[in-house]
C-alpha cells in the first residue's frame, strides 16, 4: 500500500539526491528514510532508486511515481487545510512565494489584514521570480504565488492554475535629476533616450525593456543590470544611465536624485495571484487571495 509519508520521502529523495540529505529535509533519520523507501519498493515490486556515486537517483518507475505524487500530495494538503477551515479558520497555513517588489509593497498589508480576520492562520513568505516561483507551486512547495507578466512576452502556460488578476503596474522612466528630459510631464517616445546608457532590472524586466526599445526603433546600450531596484535607482541618481521600471518598484524605495517620468503610451505589467485549483478552495488560501485583491 502506498502511503502519503512514503510519497513525501520519495519526493525529498528526488530533490536532495541522497537519503541523508532527504532525512535532514524531513527531520528524520537516514535509516528511517531507507526503511520507508524499501517498504515502498516492496509494495510496488520494483526498484524506485538507483545508486549514483555517493548519492541516489530515481529509476524510471520512481520518476513516474514522483510525478503522480505531486498531485496526490496537493490533494491531501487541500483536504487537510479545508477541514481546518471548516472549524472557522482557527488554524491553517499559507506558504506564499512572491517576487521582491510585491513582498515589500503588497504582501505586508495583505497579511496584516488576514491576521485581523483569521489570527490562527500561519503565513510564511519566500521570495522567487517567475517562472521559478510557478515551478514551486506546481511542485506543491507552496500554496500561493504572486507573479507578473508583460504583454509583449511569450505567454507562459498557466492553464492548469487558478489565476486571479490583482492589478496593472504601469512602467515609468527613471532619469537623472539633471537629465534634459527630467522636467517633462511625460515621455512621449523612448527613442528620445536612445543615446543614453541604460540600467536594466530583473531578467523578465530586462527582456521587456529590450522589446520596448526595439519597438521604438533602437537597441538599448545596457551598461548595468541588477535585480536590486534600490541599486537601479542609485545608479540613475549618480547619472550613470536611465531606466524603465514598474511604478510599484518605487513604492518602498527612496527616489532622491531621480526624475520619475510617466510614459505617454501606458505600458504595464500584470500582477496576478496563482494557485492550484484544489488549493484555491482551501479557506486560508482563498482568504489570502481576497486580501490581496482588496489592496
């Protein structure tokens, strides 16, 4: 008989590549991991792991079982949290994965609002950018993901997920305070900045910046690239280049020495909450989404 604990062990072995590392992840002993794997192999009548150097890897049968285990464990997690929700949200958990901008701006207010209504619900936060965060959701390593997408990007397939649109986050140009265009009410054409050096943000933002500039008829000369938005602002304030960032990125960051100029043709990224359909029915997850929508 396959038990949920055996599936959790199998997925930990798959992630960690050894029994000892899987034991540390799950808070068990190495012999306990070995015994559970042997019990699972006996029940199925086929090897699930093979030795590879000092570690182990899943056999073909092990990989097939691990793929199905994600859905099984997601269903079990949904059932456990749903039962807790019936008791009036006195208990429950939401493992939230968010990109850094939302972590600093949207998440604190939403979690605070949830705590007022359901103080027994535990919310944890991990930071990751899409598509890595979406991969964590599909692996059931979290219940909820805050992600974003740009209209010009190749759309990622989210058809298997429950998608809640939260807001549009318009892009703005960031110029040194002494830039000739710093006093303009809006920037009508990015081509006006084609002679400037550029500072790019996260990989997705970087790709979108190149698309925007190429649509305006030029390829930006990117001198600096950093995922750290305060660093982008610092470089702009020092006169080392210009940038385009989502407005939300400025909400929790000082903009001294930087002119923020809206784009005449509004371009925005879409911020969404993602979860698995089964998990979306869990009361704690649904309440967290509700609080995010209310911001």
